[in-house]
C-alpha cells in the first residue's frame, strides 16, 4: 500500500506566523522556538512573514486571511492563554482554537495551533522553552510536516 508522510524539509516552503502580543514574553519565546525550527529545516527568511496581533482572539481572522491569500503553504499561530489572567480564559482558549481549526478547513491550508493554554504563567514558561521543550518549535515542525503532506495530496 502507498504511504504518504510529510518530510521535515522547509526549503522552498512559504510560511506565515501570526502571534499574539498578550503575554508577550511567552509569545516571544514561542516565536524564537518556531523560527529556530524553521531555519534548522532549511527555511529561507525571505519566504516568511510574522504578523503580530493583540490577543489570541484576533488570531483566527488574520490567520484565515493569510491562508486564503494563496501565498503560503502553512500558517502558524502562536500565543499563550493563561487561566490566572482573566475570567474569560475559557472563552479565549476555546474560541481561538475553534477559529484556527475553521480557518484551516475553510481555506484548505494548514493553520497550526501553537497557542499554549495553561493554568499558570510558570506552566506557560516551562512549555515555551524555559524548562522542557518549546511548543513554538513543535508547532513549526507540524506546520512543515503538514505543508509537505498537502503538497503530495495535490
Ligand atoms: N489573549 C491572549 O492571547 N491570552 C490571554 O491569556 C488572554 N486573556 O487571558 O484574556 C487574552 N485575552 C485578549 C483576547 O485575546 C482579545 O485580544 C481581546 O478580548 C480583544 O478582542
């Protein structure tokens, strides 16, 4: 049986990153991890764009616009939604995730969810590269892999 697997090769891919300024310290670390990942897999700086938005709730619209532009093989959403910060944590977490999934399905372009949802700032820091792993790096791996899968399915 034929098997299809996405390569972790980012040379020639066009990728847009959408990133939330809310909890900027953490977002910046996620961005550092994502860019590190892309570069280490052959991505050319000139093939990408980074768009900063106010918060996670603004990510889906901008991600969808970028995905629908036809200019990108994948869009990578980065940010941090932290429970302690607000009572509407659950709304922000759920709506941003839902919007990102819809943007991907509606445009048929991978829109990868690299938004952390944690109970505390400490947990968010740990997952943004301070302790073990960086979710930005992992999400960038997923963006590369999924973009390459879709290229093979064309
Ligand atoms: N946005 C985030 O990216 N992370 C959060 O933790 C957060 N909290 O906690 O409120 C957050 N809220 C702002 C929201 O995304 C919108 O920017 C705002 O509601 C305006 O639409």
